[in-house]
C-alpha cells in the first residue's frame, strides 16, 4: 500500500458513500428512527470490537485480551457512543462529535500501520470497519441536528480529553493486572502501550516531541533516563489545545445552528 493509491482511495470513497447514503436516507426521519439506525450501527461496532477474536478470521484462536477493551482513543469512543447518543449530556454529545469523528476518519485517511502492506487482508477490513462505523455514529448525530453545540462549553473539552486518557490508562492497568502482569513486566507493558503518547513521547526525535518537551515541566520528564509521568507530562499543552479548539468550533457551529433557524 501507498498513501492514496487505488485501493486506499477506494476505501475512502466507500466511507463517503455510506455517510452520504445514510445522511440523505434518514435526514428527514424522526429522532426515534435516527436513534434506531444509530443503535444498529453502534451495536454492530460494539459486537465486532468485543468479539473480535471470534468475529475476524485472522484473530481466531486468540483469547479475550487488551484489544477487546477500551485500550485506546478509538476503542474508548466506540464504548462512549451509546452513552452520548442515548444519554442526556450535551457535553458528551459534543465531545463524541468532535473526537469520535476525528478518530474515526483520520485513521482510515492516513493508515500508516498498513503502509507497505497488502490492504486486501482481514486485518485491514477489521480496521476499516471499526473506524468507519465510529465515524458514522459520531458525525451523523451532528449533521442530523441531534447535537446542540455550545461555545460556552469550550473550556470543558480539554478536561474531558484528559479524563478519557485517565480512564484508558486505568483500563490498561486493570487488564494487564488481570492477565497476571507484575513488577517490571507490568510497567513495561503499560509504557509500551502508548496511545496518543499518553505515557510519553515516541522514541526518536521529531518537531512535535521537541515542542512538547519545551513546555513540559522538568519533574514530569523523569530525568536521568527515567520515565515520563503518564498524561501529566503533556497535560497543559493538550488542555490549551482543546480549550482553543472547543471555543473555536463551538462558536462556528453555534453560528451555523442560528443560520439554520432563520
């Protein structure tokens, strides 16, 4: 695979067809019908995620483990989807629309895990399926008018994102403990599982790592070859980023909502 070769573009085109097909097919339906449609899609995604070692042929024979839990952002958002869609929290609905949509589309758009590999595999089909269904169930509620965007909630999104990272870390710690990991093995496993760099920057030098290190307090970096402090090492820049995005997106979508009413 190369980025945006024929197979990659076809996979993105298929996502677009599904999204626009569902959007236009149900945009004038009742909210109850929309929730039923979303429930079916979310149910399929939850089932394939929880039962992936039985659903996907390339994973047959493996036991239930970390990949079937809320072990990274995309997996967490799959579990959050039903709560945000069927719950009453406007904050969670907005958070799902922002983070779930981005998590669902960015991975298929730039699937760097598969560069140089064959896309015609069960592993890519599983990857494409879970992210596509997450994208659909995160963006469709927003474009169907089921989410009320509010600029005043902008300051909350950074806290929500950091809270999500804390829950992911807890999930991974509990899972590894249940699998019998102890001592250094337990610690190494946690730091090796490094979704969105929550445990520390990736190996090697990069502009992003240099920029984050510049605003990271020294005692969160470990020092003398020590480990970074999980989540806290980049909590400030992450919060400020989501603060800015929260207010900017909230203002833009509030304006769109007001235009629709006039």
